[in-house]
C-alpha cells in the first residue's frame, strides 16, 4: 500500500513577521506564541512548543516552519547568527528582494508584454493571414511580382521576430545556470562597464552587507552569510571574491575594489572605512543607486516600447500595401 505523503506544516507570512517583531521587542519564543495563538497557527505552534519542551533550541528545528519566501534566507543566517536576528534578517532581505522585483515588473511588464504580443502578431500574420491573401491575389492574376515584394518585407519582419524570440529564450536558458550567469555578468561588465546589471548587483550586495552588519555580525561572518545565500549566485560570487582577497592579506577597502563592483561604491567604501558614519554613507549609495537603476529601467522600457511600435508600424505598412494591390491591378487593365 502506498504511503500517504505527510503535509508540511508551516507558519504563514503574517505569523512569521509578527514573531520577528515580538522577538525584536524582547519577548521569548514561547511568550510570542502565546500572544499570537489562533486557530490558524494552532498546529504549528503545538509542534514548536513540544520541541522546545524536549529541550531543543529553535535554531535546530525552526527552519521548516518558516514560509517558503523566508525559508532559504533563514537557513543561511541561522547557522551563524542568533535565532532572533536570523528571523529579522530573513524578513528584511525578503522584503528588499520583493521590492526589487516589483520595481522591475512595474517598469518592464507592459513593454515586455507589448513586444511579445507584437512578435506573436508578426508570426500569426506571416503564417496565417499572408498565405490566404496570396491565394486570393493569385485567383485574379498570374503576375505575383507585386505581392512578392510584400512577402519579402514580411519575411524580414519574421526573421527579426525569430531572432528576438531566440535571443530571449537563449538568455533565459543560459541564466538558469549559475556558472554561465557569472560568466555573462563578467563579460558584460568587461565590455560595458557600469551597466545596469552591475549597479543592481552592487546595490543588492550592499543592502545584504548593511543588514548583516547592523545585527552585530563581523565582516568575516557577514561575508560567510552572504556567500551562502540561496538563488543569489552573483551576490555569493562577490562575497567569496572579497573574502578571498581579505584572506590573502588585502585591506578591506582594496578587497572591495573588484572589477564587477560599481565604481561609485568602491570610492564610497574607501571613505566609509575611515569614518564613524559608514552606514550613512552606504545608505546614501543605495539611494543614489536606486535612482540610477530606475532611470535606466525606464530607458530600457522605452527602447522596448519603441521596438514594438516599429514592428506594429511595419505590419500596418504591409497590410496597407496588400490593400493597394487590387487597385494597382485595376490600373494595369
């Protein structure tokens, strides 16, 4: 008989974030669970309380109870820092990640859908509409030279559309592999220094670095935590490269001077190391970087929209040419 798979019992987002806030306020985990007890979290709290009564520490068993959006962050942090700080870090960094995604979606969703829809329209026009129009045109005349011009224009649009689709699919496949993603990132930074990707990675690295430092972690512990972050291959790579440079005896301000780091960040880091306001300086970088990234995203979205509008205009011109063909036939009679 096939065994029934046991369903995972986990906390929801509201309970998890409430636990984080109450722990930061000085409550213990048992006190927090008594305050937040409800029918929604009864089963999870009962299991957690049973584990605590058996003498287990939260660091040993709590990770599976975290919501999926926080679980991987918590797993990385809980190995090095305290349970309270681990939960707080996972909440802050997950929120930062979600904010970044929402900004990208806000700027890129409409242009991306517009371009994808236009490409699909070009393909459907070429594969469905154009053959039917050719059949109708051939029924009236054997001279298809005029229609051939329309077909050539359509084929050019179709080739362009296929190239866009193949490039998008190839990029998606390549970026799924961490090693290839890192190679592509380094290649683009080498030939397009200070590009949007570099600014985004640098800002994300500094956000993670700042949040870890604020919890009291040392630089070495912070780099170890960041170097184990899930689904963040480029951030892990940056942390490991800086850690290797420090291990070889390089000073911290020089260790940060990596070819994949934003040049503005490197200059500010060199200043921040020798001041008592290092956090404020790095926060100012994050604000500057956020403004620069937003401007570049808007420019990229504008380019994508322009490309979609050009394709739409080309289709309209082709359709106009097709509609004019019967008139040109009548003038030749």
